[in-house]
């Protein structure tokens, strides 16, 4: 192994530099005990609140989820746009109208494909 270079007689780096590289060492120096304590306490509080309320208390995470429209809202928005551009006499308006129609069909098709076949007996439980 020494001939191939995989094994060497002496180590080129110390254990300290292996465990704490220079790029990470500067980050260790910047954080104070108080900052670490506050971060841990904030994390603990968020975890406890998630158990109490059934979700986390981080408002930033929920912002994207609450802003995401439902399928129905998207279809209503597309219908509103179609009504608006129907009065325009413009090639771009016709192209957009066509795209909105395709969007509506594809969205309805996705909803239809995600349905599950059910029988009337599925709703009654045997005793």
C-alpha cells in the first residue's frame, strides 16, 4: 500500500485539523454560549408547541402552504381569466384562452384519475 500511495509513513494533518477544519473553526469562534443557549431553547419551545397544538409554531414554514391554492381555486381563477380575455381581439388572447382550456381539461382529468371506485357495500360495516 505504501508503494501505491494509499498508506503513508507519516500523517500530513493533525487530529485537531481533521476534526475541526479551518473553514469550520471560524464558525465555532463566532457563536457565543448565550447564542447557542437561545437557539436550543427556541428549538425546544417550538417542539413543545408542536406537541400541544399539533403543528409547529414557525410561521415561515406555513406561509408557503397556506398560499398554495386548491384545485377548485385554480379552476375558478382560470375561468375568471377566460371571461376577461374573451372580449379581447388579440392573437395572444386566443392563445391564452386555448392554454386555459387545456389547463382546465387536464386538471379535471387529474381529479377524475385520482378517484377511487366504491361500492355501496363499502359504506356499511359488518357486525
